[in-house]
C-alpha cells in the first residue's frame, strides 16, 4: 500500500527532487554524464500521479521550464552578432536534447493527466514553450544573419545552418515563407519544381527580405530593440492554437 503523499510532502520532498533533476537536464552539455537516478525520478513522478498531484506537478514543470527559457532568451539578446547564430544553435540543441530525457521521465503524468484531461501532449507543450519564449523573440534578428551567412562561405558550418533551419521548420512550418530558398536547401519538397530562372528569383527574394528587415530596424548589431516577434502576430494570430505544427 502506497503511503499518502500530502501536498506538503509533495512541495517539501517530491518536487525538489524533480526540480533538481530538471535543472541538470536543461543545462547539461552534449555527452555530459548526469549524476541523477532516472529510476528514482520516474518513481517519484509515478507516486505523485497516483496521489492526484498531476495538476500541481504539470504547473510546476511548465513554470520551471518557462523561467529557464526566459533566461536563455535574455542571454541570446546579449550575444554579439558574430556569435548569435552559433549560440542560438547551442540553445536549440541543448533544449531539444533535454526533452529527450524530460519527456520520458514524466510519461505517467503525460498519459494520465495531459493526454486524458487536457487532450494535449507533453512534448508538444514543451516544444511550444521554446517557440514562444525563444524562437519567436529572435526570428527577426536571426533570419537576416542566416541569409548573410548563407551567402558568405565558411561563416558558419553547414551542420549548424542545417540544424537551425530544420529546427525552425519543426517549431513553426510557416516560417518557410520568410526565406523559401534557404529552407528549401534543407527541407525536401517544400517548394514546387522550379526552373533555374525561378531559383534565381528565390535568391533575389531572400536578398530583398534581408534588406527590408534591416531597413525596418532589425539591424544585425541592434540586440536592444524590442523584438518584433513580441509585437507582431503571425498571419493574424499569435502562437498557433493547434499543436499539430509542433509534432
């Protein structure tokens, strides 16, 4: 028979263990060994779900990760232009890597609370958090830099460019419209078959977009300006209401 876990027990004993493990997973570098017991954390989540603490645990998890992502975003805002792309790539890769551990640890909460009560999925929700708190705030600074890097050999590695472009497409497929030629180099079949003259036209459109973004105040060195993503909505709506785009 499982001992009763009161809300006080949850707050003083169970959540602190989860909080510490999440911290380590969110901040680890690729290849790091994390000295946490996955079995202990998995068991901790299971017991809390069985004792009806899923709603509180989900709320705590979202708040914890949101606070982390807001710090990540502020650090990116302070990055100089020559390091901006690489640091965004590291932040994206580190977060997606952390989700590969965090989501399985909370599988019971996902199955018995998020899927059944909220009709959503934990991984979708956590990817959406990155989209809202990091990517949307940086896309208008990031895109001109990516277009410039694309036209400057060896400025960034092909793998970095591929990781970011594929990552942005996963977060928000509509962002393809900002630079179709760039996305088409890494995402198959997003453009209709084109003649060579049309490919040149796409390249010209990319250059035009870069000029327009810079003319509108999104200069590469200006990290202090309020992000357009915080003021604008995309295609008439804010963050996608549906989670289909985040799978």
